C-alpha cells in the first residue's frame, strides 16, 4: 500500500514496544488502517526519519495479519510476531514499482518534520490515557457477556492460581519471549533465534474476582516480575537449590502477586474463556478512574457468572494467543498431574512448612542419607 496519513507514533526501542499507526491505499483507492509493532515499527520509523526530503512511501508487507473491524475499531492490517517481511520504497520490487507508478501523483508527501510533530502530540497523552487507549473499559460482569475477542480494561483482585498442565514457567528464547525447542540439533524458537540454553519465563494463570464475578487471567513474564519481585530464573534456581526442578512445583514466592487489586489491560479470548494480560496498574487513582466508568451494579446484577475452572477447561492453556496481545509461547499440550507447592527455604523439612492457601501440598518422600 501507499501511505496516506500518519495517525500515531510511539517509539520505545528500550523495551521493544514501538508502534506506528498509519493509513494506506492501493490502486482500488480503498483506505485501510495499518499498524506496525516492535522492530517493524522501528524499521518504518527509521526510514521515514532518515529521508529528510518530502517523500511518498509505498511498502510491501508480506505475511501480514488482518484483524476484522469490530465495535468502534476499524479493519486493521499489522505484522505478525514472526514470519512477516517489510519492504519500503524498493523499486526493484515489481509490486512496489507498479503501485508507486500508479499512485505517485495521488499520495501525499510525508516529511520528517511532520513525524516529529506527531511524536510530540502522542506524548501529550497522560499515562492513564495510554493505558486505556482503544480498549473497552468494562467490569468482569460485562466481560462475561462478550462473544468476540476484545481488548479491555477492567478491575480484578487476584485470588488464586489456576492449576493447569503447563506449570508456572516455560523455557524461553534468549533473544525474544517465544518458547524454544530442539530443531536440527540446535535450540531454536519459532523465529529461529538460536539459544545456547533456555531462559525460564513466567506464565501464570490466575483467578481474578470482582464481587461475585470471576475471570481467568494469564500473566506473562514482565508483569509477573513486577508483581513478584524476582525473575523466573531466580525462582527456578531457588527450587533447584531446594532439590526440585519440576515446572509443576509452584514455589511459595509466587504468592507475592496474590490478594492484589489491579486495574488490568487484557485481551479477552472467548475461545479459551480467559484474558491475556497486556499491562496493569496497581495505584488507587487508576483503579478509581476505571471503576468510575463501569455500569451501575443494578445494570449487571442479573448477569450470570461465567467461569469454568475445571481441570477439563485447562486443556486450552497452551493454545496460541492473539498477536494483538502477548503470545502464548507453548505450542502443544501435555497431560500432567496437578501442581503441588514447594517452599525452597524449607527443603530440610518440607512437611513442617505452612501451606499456601491456594494449593495443597503433596508430601515429599525423603531418601536415605538425605
């Protein structure tokens, strides 16, 4: 497509959360919104910034992701997390040259100065405005009624861990957050990054409650680290030192994220009946602002509670998530027994440990000489 208008520029190379939103058209004159994320946004931004003279831009996005229009959100084309290829203004590419020749007189020229203005304007939004941007601010009661994938902001108190088949961490790539597996004799992720050894990363499914309404939330590595205060690698090392290396052993240190009431931005996935967490806020001001937008209790009091936390429902834990949120790194299910809890600081006498309220612990058999 040919770029007709820049809508939003959000560049943050430190945490790879860059975002570039613009409108594109082709020879049919139909205008579509396009969003580039991460390194693709940086690539587009650098091209735009470094071509100081006014230019019109035609690009090719191969293996793109299309998200249908829903609610107040328009049809959107974006890159996937892997497999997408971006080519910008390369007239040696037949498709780009053909479209550029056709649209050259009709496309507006976009200068680097207009990019700076757009970046400045974006920065004027408050942190909370960015938190709820293009999201439905709704309660758990209203989420229970949703029939389609929706980005939403809600309030929930983290009550307990949902015991599934995946454990509390997965083996991740050293360069990205995808899971790794041995391929062709090497440890690779789905983006074909090669790692010398896997990096443990959090993936925790937590039951969140708001009054009598409940939902399941999947928290990913960075947010778990903020809530727990330790990385998954640190937590795993403590377990290993305590004589445990099973990912199904839930250490007591994870409980640091429970009993917290949070304002949560997440993608609701009706197929899996859960919310994949994008980010959260734990300050009182943010929680109050979110609650103030909810419908009155009378409007939702008759909505039936929709939650299934049975072991049968846990089979969906390893299904891939929407690329609009953090992705689920696991690609296959495995049938395993429910998790038990281990306190790494009390490995000498496991049976004397005070148990977490969220799980029951199976006794650990002591071997002779230990």
